[in-house]
C-alpha cells in the first residue's frame, strides 16, 4: 500500500512575514507623548538676593482643596469664572485700593511706556487635588494671561499675540504682560 504523503507547508517564510509585520506595526504606530506645562522657571535664589516684600493687595490667592473645590481670595470660586477673575484682577484699576498697584515701565522692545500691574497669582493646592483639576486650573490661568497678551497686541499692532512674527514685538508683549504665577508646594489644606 502506498501511503499518500501530506502536503508540507513551507514555514520558513512565515517567520519572515511575522517579523515584517512586527516591523510594520512598530513603524506605523504613534505614541502619545505628554508635553507637560510650559513654564520658564525662575533662577535659584542666591544668598545676597534682596528679600522682596509682597503687598497683600497685589496677590490673588487661588487654593484647590482635596475635593477639587476652588477658594479664590478666601471665597468659594468656580473654574468657569477663574479666567475672567484673573483678567479683572490683573487689569489696571486706577485709584481702586482693592486691586493691585501698578507702575509705568518703559518697554524698550515696544519703544513706549506701559502701565504694568504689580499683581501676582498665588496658586496652592492640596496633596489630594486631582491631576485633572490641577491641569484645568493651570490652563485657565495660562488662558487668562494669553488673552491679556492678545488684547495688548491687538491694541498696539492690530494682530493677535500668536500672529506676531517680529521677535522684538513678541518680547515686548511678554515684557509688558509677564506670567506672574507663584506656585507653592502642595500640602494638606483641607477639603471642606
């Protein structure tokens, strides 16, 4: 009796095909990369640096508790109004003692003197604050400063801040409206 032989499959090229598929998927797959928060950190404090005293009226205190609730200058706040609160606080209010002081400063890049708020945003959060709330607050603060830069840029140049091409104008707008956010180390500040 003659047994029929079973047809063989050449498995040698299967390994090559699997390897090629692996390479293909590795090359075509995109990896999400978290970019983080864009901030320019201040230089380290040196021993001979003068101690700067901050006047209380120049500081807008923003606290986030462990339940993701906001407290803005000691009053309950809402994330939806944070941007407008910051813009209002940082805007010049002549002869109003409840708002920050302001001083004229010559901005060389703009070739003019600009009234600058001495306001500062102080951000403090609880260790139990969620990452989402922290990022949302940071986005609202950044959005407020960006909107103020847009407004000044439109007034001076007729273009929004992100449409400026001239580096001197960009530096001038950044000097006129610096992002003044002080962030304290998280601690247990409560959750009521």
